[in-house]
C-alpha cells in the first residue's frame, strides 16, 4: 500500500520542484566547469581546479566541506595518428588517413610508430577462433557495431553495454594471442567521424599493447578494403603514464536536524575525458547535486537527515573515487540511508532508477506524484546503478540513479562533442528538480528504507 507523506513535506517538495524549474543555478555552475575550467582528466591541473572550485562554492553555501584524498592515474594523451599504407588496388603514393583516439591508460607505440597487417574480428569468440597463428604480429580491429536503433528506442545504455567490453577487454584479449596493437570501433552512435575515448583495462598476466578507438566510418573503411585483400596500417600513439597523482573526492554535508548521523548522498563525477569539456559526462551530474543543497538554502528548508554532496573523482579510470569512499566509510555504511547519482547525461528526466528492495516503491509514490507535473514520475528497478555509488549498493545501501532521455547521449559520450551546447538549460533544471525532490523526500521519510 502507498504511504502518505505529512502535508508539510508535500508542500515543501512542491516548493523545491517549482524553485528548481525557475532557477538557472545549475546551468551557471556548469558554464564555469566547462567554459572556465574545461576538460578535467584524472590527475590533471584542470581536475584540481575543479575540486577547488566546487569545494569553494559549497563552502559559500554554508556546508561542512572536506576533501578526501585519493591517488589517481595521471595519464596524458599525446600524439595519435594512423594511416593505411597498403591496401588492395592502392594508387601509387596514396595512403588513407584513419581517425582515432588513444584509449585511456594505453601504452605508447615506438616513437616512430609501428606498421602491421590488420585482422578484423566482430567478437571475442571470432578472435579466439582465429588463434595465435592468424593474430601474432598483427593489429586486431574489433569491429563490433553500436546498435543505434536500440539507442533511438531509449535503450542507449543497453546498446553501450553490448560494445563497451571490447574497449575495456579487447586489447588484452588481442595481446594474449600475440597482437602488436588493438583498435576498437567507437562505442557510440551518430557517425560524424568522431572517435569515442574511454578506459581500457590491461590484464596483469598479458603483455600490454597500444590501443585506440577508431571512428565508425574508418572501421568501415578498413573492413571494406580488407575484404579484397591484406591491409597494413601505420599507427603512432605517444601517451605518457606518470606516477599516480594526489586528488580528492569533494564531500560537503548539510547537517540533518533530527538524524545528522544518517546520510543521503547526492552526487555526480567531477572528472571527465579530455577530448570535450565534460558537460554531459558528468559536469551536469555534479551541478545537479550542488543545486540540491543550494535550493534548500534558498528556501530555508532543513532536512531531518544529513544530505551529503559528493563530487567523485576518477570515475572514468575505473570508479576510483567511489571505491575509495566505500572503503573509507565502511564502518558507517549502516548510517548511509540512501545514495543518488546522475551520470547518464542531462536529457529530459523520466523519473529515477532504483537498486533496492521492491518494497521501496510504495514509499516513493507520493514524491512521484509531485514529479508528475514535469513528466518525471516513472520509477524502475535495476540490477545496475551508476558507477560511483555501485560499491554502496553492493553493501546494501538503497541507491538511485536519474532516469533520463538518453537517446542521443551516446552520440557525444566520450567525444570532442561533449560540450556545453549539448545541455538544454530547461532540461538541466528538470533534472535538478528530480534530484532535489528525491533527496529531500528521502532525508525526511518517517521510516527507514528496507535493506
């Protein structure tokens, strides 16, 4: 049976929603992160500037702010070029430029690059079937297509999950069979010859090889000429990996009036890839969390439980900030009432995803009624939740992610096109309203959530 919220709480939730929809606070903060600071790659100067800025702004709002130290990867991209130097029916003196970007964490090629024949596969099974004899000494191209039709139906994340394992695991799978480099078809849609960056994860007992993501168009080019005969590619990647850098999760508390020891987290990740300016991934999530507490200050509202803003660091390099937080606060997990994160763009919100017991649903129906007026009343249960709060979910904390219209998100995800213009101010305000209403309702629920 649905529960009822006190009349005052319902009134306050509606106030929060209306003020959020009127406010441009989140958008102004996003302008600063993207236009004044820019890309915020883990370990970079810009990442530290973003930490300092967000911490300063949260202090200005009167929150109890602290920085929790992390050691994060410090990887710098360098030069990245490729060209087909031999292919069937090649004209004299002609090469074909290939557009690509180095995968995060990749090692470099030799300074003058490397040249090798390309072997094309569409799955890990196909790679294994080729065997070492057909792979050793070659460059493997994983040509697994992103399902754009699936994304267009509102299942962009599901389409992404089908292809992302080739980026994270493809290079080591190829190296295990003796490949000298690995290329992956970009994990994204909207083929405007934009490569999609992302992290690759080397397996410890396998040699490391250079790795890059190729645009969809260039993957098709290589595959097309490859049907006619052998193709050789010259690849130059010059990334550098420096010793781990000191960085921080930004943590800021708006103390609860009745149960200050109980915590409701609102969050997004502060780091981004370096090709764009990290507007939708995930500056938008950070500024939604910032606006949650800004709204409560503006409206002079006081949550009964503590609302904790977290700007996570180094999500893009394996969720380092989220894992460190869960470890550092292991003894306090029982007092983490709930955690919310937005890390799936800033498109129109439909509602929110839930990773918790099914009996949570009736406890949230009154707040869904409030969100109905802005088209954000839907709820769905999921086995997955946003990266940074996943360790908390695994420890039993009820977790929530914003459910957004992600039909076009993976057109820009991890590309140079992840810029401020992709964020619609009204839709950002709608998302901020969902996060703030959800957080305040959780912080004031009259009973505990089931665990």
